[in-house]
C-alpha cells in the first residue's frame, strides 16, 4: 500500500506500508537568458545539477567571471536547494548574494555576467530512498540519510571509485566500511590509509611499498597499502591532505592498475577498489591549484556527501540510543537489557536535538560516552523509569558541565587527551612531547580513559 506525503517546497515523499521508498521533486529547467551562453539550458535530474566553467559541469558557462565549480542545485526533502561552492564572484538570487537558498519557480540567478531563470515544470523527478534505518554501521532515519543509504548500496554493487565528502566527524569512515561490506569484495581485504597521518617523507613508501636498499633504513622489501588491499578495498581517508607531489603517482597507479615500489623498476599489478574521503572542498582546492583536477575526476566517479548532524537533527535520538546500547552493553549488568530504549528515544534523548553539534556524530558519541560513564550503575539496574531518569540526569550533567570537581577533572583530562592526539594525527610520541609527559605515561592514561 502506497501513500504520498507532501512536504514543503514542491517535494513529495512516497511511502509503502509506512516506510519511505522514494522522494519526488518537481522537475527543474535552468535557462540562460543573458550572457555569453544565452539560449543554453539544462534540466535537473536526480543527480545534483552543477554549474561552472569546467567541462565536467552539467551546465558549462563560458562567462570568464564564472568560477570553474561555481554552484550546484541539489534536491532534498524541502525542495531544490542552490549552494554556492565558494565562487570568486558569488551567486545572486533575486539580486541578493546567496550561499544557500531554496529556489522558487521563476527565480532569477546571476552568476558573473550571466543571468539564468529557474523554471519548475509539472513533472517530477524520482529519487530512491532506503526503507532501512541503517546501512552497515551507519544509522539514520532522516530523508537525507535514507537517500544516502540507497545511493551507497548502489555504489557498493559497482567497482567504481567512490569519493565521500562531508565535515569532520560525520562518519565517512563508517560509510566506507559499510560500502565494502555490502560489495562483492566483502570477503577480501579492507585496508585503511590516512593520508594526513603519515610523514611526507614516508608516505610514498607507505602507499606503494619499497625494495631493500631504496633508502636508509629500508633493510627489507616491504609492500605498500595498495598491495595489502589487493583483491579488496583501499580506503584513502583525508585524501585532500595528500601532497601535490604525490598526486600524479597516485593517479598513475589508479589508471594503470599497477604500482611501482620505491627503488624498484618493475611495476606490480593490483586489483583494488578505491574509496576516498575528505572534509575539504576539493573543487575549491582545484581552483587554488592545491589538488589536481584529473585526480579528482578519477576518484569522483561516484560522489556521496554525508550531511552534517545539524541538518538531520531528527536522527540525534536514534544515534544516541545506538551509542548508548553499544557503550552500556560493554559495562556489565547495565547493558544486558537495553531494548527499553526503543519506545522511549525522544523521552531519553530528545533534548539533544536542541544542540548544533559542530563536531557532528563524533561529538554526539563523546557526549553519550561521557554520560554513560557517569551514570549510577545502581539506577541502571532498576526499572525502565529509573533508567530513563538516570540517563537524562547524566546527559544533563554532561551537557551543562555542572559536574563534581573530580568528575569535571576526569572529563577535562579525557577531552584534553583526545584533542592532543587528534592534533598530532594519533602519534603517541608527538602527543606526549606536546603534553610534556613520557610516551609510556600517555599510554597509561589512554588505557585508563579507554581512548584509542
């Protein structure tokens, strides 16, 4: 049985037996009415409509005042949203410079010396939504996440490269793992390589391997991550941090299907599916010549954007309950029966919707982790009401930071250790030096606070 629910600004959610299965958005046509490309037009399909001077855009403009990747139009559950991509001269809608705005029928867009008119037709474009609230380890029930899960499932079935975009802490690594686990390569290796966590002098060897004698200290042959991932998936996290000098070598490996170890003359064939992720705006990096356009195109065969948590606040209670089950489930008797959280999500975690979560899902997990650590275990073994009250009380203490002195100090220490590790890309020797303590002391503190 199907049902259609109208949401704001020309968007329709189609549900079957109460579960959303697709989103229908009014068809959009952009027509250039003034400027060098007068008469040109482009139709918005289910994919984002991109506008700029670069040939890869759906609507390519010759106007010299238009940036290579100027703006794009995406469909969501509120309608058609225009997003400026950091263009040099800005995007103006109805005479006002706009960073993000929902388009109405007949809206006038000015990009440099080019004027476009947005026209909404009577037809609709349909976008698939997942009926499931999770994809692998990723969790969400919002339209944005259901759309992402459906796209990620399709991506998993292919062997094409995937580029994951999104702010820090949105869960790109979790989605990458989920894509691998749902792919035909699931039984083969899954290798993670953080492009920002390895010293520039060692990154080439880490990626491609080296032979004995290639450089001082290379006393044995060693494969790189491409060879370790042979037959499976290589997840290149923070690809935007890769040094420009190494980008051509990565591109060559991706295009040739072979790598050459440092110091070797013979290439080694590889069969690797690459998933890359970054929090950086790579089109803007291309504009500034900090990232190669040809490498971007090779990685961005399929582009998936993970939305920030502030854009899907209805997912917060679901995520918080997911983390609570995971965390409390490891803490003895309190974790043996957490099914009671299901019907009480809003009551237990609804207040968390009022926060903006600049640290995204990672910050939410940290808050739930602190709250779980500070709960009274005697209350968590009581009835459902006692558990709800104790969880809400603990969350309140965590969010307002009104804690007893010893607990406040412990919370501060935990946050400090997490921050100093992040600042030094997880390097214990460097983090210990910055903290002014011995690396062994730092390791003991990490074990004490259960930080990895």
